[in-house]
């Protein structure tokens, strides 16, 4: 990525000096490319993860938006489910958007009975909580810990967090409307999750926050 491309996005700082962290993007299904581009702009080295050996080689992992039940099934088929649970137990940083948030939960409501989850964050997530595909929407959110004003957030058949455990920091809530106050961004240690898609808006502050978190470890 050349420097002019980096500085076209005014809210992304210049890449830090030093070795870029290697951040995997789980590439079984979903909006993998958008996360790869955002991580690249934030000074990380993005790599695709489809096999246990690839998972073992990354410093951190992004779980993209897509369809959580399909990704769950593919995690089993590709024999990644247990290795991924183990890496999360060992403290690997992770960031999940939308379907990725659902996968990181330890309890999921309104999903298929055979769907599997990773227990990366002590939370209960309700899948498709805002309604059907036609109920997808955008709004401006206050996001704790991010400078530069509210963040435009795109919700596509999104979940919300129905219960956040004691160790979970709430980073953003829906500001108004029928779902006002619902939790849509959380962090527990170095695991981050958003119900919306920061990878699609060109505002890469959440990815930047994640890359900083990975660097800090
Ligand atoms: N509704 C999807 C699911 O259940 C998530 C949608 C998304 O990632 N945009 O996984």
C-alpha cells in the first residue's frame, strides 16, 4: 500500500515503524476483502486464514461479517473450531464484526441449534436482532475511546448484545429509535466485537484501535 493511499483517509495515522503485526482474516465466508484492505491501511500485515497451520502463524485474527451459521459450519469442516477456541483461551487478540461478533459470543439467541460459538467474550448476542434484511440501517454512534467524533455505522441484518458480562466493556450503544440503548460494540481484554461493519465505511478507527491493541501485546 503506498503512502498516498494511506493519507487519503485522514482518520488513519501513518503506519508505525517496527514490524507490522501479522493479522489473520478468517477467510471461510463473508466480507474478507474489506477487512484485509482496512488492516493494510492501518499498518498491519493481513493474511488469509483457512487452515489450522495458518491460524497458528498469526498474531491476531479478524472474524468478518457474513453469515454466522455458514461460518460455524465451515469452521467445523475446516477443523478450525477447536484450534480457534484454544487460541482465544490462550489470549490471542480478535476482532469480530457482525457475524464475527455472533461467533465470538458464548451464548447466541435466535440461531440454529447446531451453530457453534467461540466463547471469546462473556456475552449473550441476539442474532438478526434488528429484524430482517430490509431493516438494515445506518446511524452515527459515539464509540468509547475513539477520537474524531461520532462514527458512521452500517448495520446489515445485525445482532445486538443482550447481556454483557462483568469483565466486558461496552463501547457503543444505539443512540435512538426503537432499539435505543442496545449494546453494539464491546471489548473484553484484547477481544473486540461490533454489531456493525467498520470495514465498509472508509472510517478505519476501529481497525486502528485493534491493530494498536495487537501491538500492545
Ligand atoms: N445475520 C447474519 C448472521 O446471522 C449476520 C449479518 C452480517 O454479518 N452482516 O450471521
